């Protein structure tokens, strides 16, 4: 009699998706994923899924009232840049019925999202800055674009754990740039990278993706993933890292650093503080 693991692998080799294997075996996603994570779908199957997803999104957008006259360029194939864009909209953005919003203090991240969006949508965003918090809202008003990207966000969350390594890296980079902080307190020898997210499934996904890069992390209640230990910090710095130009907020009441420091610079300081 075949073992459950062997059954999963054989189904995967026949190009069944994780959802199809779950339906056939009656087992949960995490259990199935554990056995097939090293057996990717064929390139043909991946393109087929992406194309079908895009067709559904465009068809749905066309049925919505108030479809914007300004065109956009849909995509069916995921690239690292498209993963990065959609991930930013998931983590520090909103995809609503008529618009896509990204809000952040960091000019570097706002410029990145604007540049990445330009591949799909040639029209400039509307900008609105909160003078009290310094957070700027980058808004793209287009019903069809919003519907399309909402579908792609769902697709990305469902597929990222089985995506190529370079796409996983960009997904993690977006998460830690948007939701992450470098918690370094020299007096108490505290050195941790923390990422915050209310969705427990996303936190679990982030933990699993980090493991794929040999980075051990813990999910801690109520809403954070934590990376600790010199080797894990070094591996994070080497493979993911915070992006250049992304700084801590020196105005936070609990911040011990009262100046603009890049998160990656603070990470280097934390690693260097370990005694050799």
C-alpha cells in the first residue's frame, strides 16, 4: 500500500496542483505541502494556471460598473518584479473596489512601488501626505486594474510557497521592508528582526519561506514573526536583507535611536556587536 507521502509525490508528478491534491487525499494544505514542496509543477502547468487566472480577472473587471477608461497591461507570468509589486500592495497597501493604495513613510519604497506599477499602468498616482505621521498614500484609481490585482494578490498568496527561489526572496523582501523592524538594544544585548502581520496564515508562510533560505524563525503571539541568533541574522543579511534607503522611524516613542538609520545599517551594527 502506498504511503501518503508517495501518493502526494506521484500526484504532483502528474501535474496536480496543491488544491487538487488536497481534494483527492482529503488532507490539509500544510500536510500536503510538506511532501511536495521540492516537486514543482511543470513550466507548462504554471503558465496555464497563470493565464487562466488573468483571463478570469479581466473578465470579472469587464463586468464591473464604472470600469475606468484608462487601460492597463495585465500579466499572466510572474516575474520577481511583479511579485515585489503585488506583495507591497498586500503588506502595506490596500486593493479596493476602485483603486490600489500603498502607504509608507519611506520615499524609497513609494518610488519603488510607483516604478513597478508603471509596467502595468502608465498613469501617475495621486499622492496624499499625512503631515502628522509623515505617511504618504500613493493611490492608483482604476476599477479594472484594482480587480485584476486583487485576483493576482490571492493567486500570489496561494502559490508563493511553491514559487522559484528568486520570487520567494522578493516576497520576503517586501514583507520585511514594509512590516519588519530591526530591534537592536545594545544595553540589553537584544538583537532581533521582527515582522508584524495580523493574518496568521501569512505569518506561517513567512516562517516557512525563511526556512527555505536556512533562516530559523518563530511565530509569536499575537502577531509577529521573530528572527534571533547571530547565524540567522547573518543568513538574513546575506540572502534577503532590508532594502537600501529604508529607515527606522526615529520619532517612535519607544525608539532608542533618535536619528534616521537605515534598517540594514542597524542590522550590521547588531551583527558586529556579537563577540567573536
